[in-house]
C-alpha cells in the first residue's frame, strides 16, 4: 500500500459522491463505479475537511486526529488515494 505525504494537499475526486451513514459513510466514484466504505466517523471528518485545509495533515488535525492516531489515518488516506477516491490537489 503506497504511503502518502501528509504534507501535501488532497481533495475528493470530482466524480466522488459522499453519503453519510450511521457507521461512517459510503463513497461512490461515478467514473470507476467503485464503492468504498468509511467505517469511521473521524475518517469521514478528515475526508470532508480535505478541501478546506492546506494539507492532509492539517485536515487530520482539524478532524481531531491526535499524533498517536495519525499513522492509521495516513494509511486509510493512502487506500483512498490508491482507489482514486481522493486525489492530490494541484495549485
């Protein structure tokens, strides 16, 4: 699984829709027709704050992710990047 650089900016892919659920959320990519489950409400908060924050690390901080939890969320974001749900934002 590829690691991501948390000090880079990321955002949801423009073709991804987010549907909040009691367990977290469903992400659906209209281009690839893939469905992803976010089984963690904090991860949903991270994903939702990606567009408003300058880096993925800042999005994690804004969602309340502490230092000890950061590797777990870095890995989860890496999976979302690999599945094209989340993409690197370019200036």
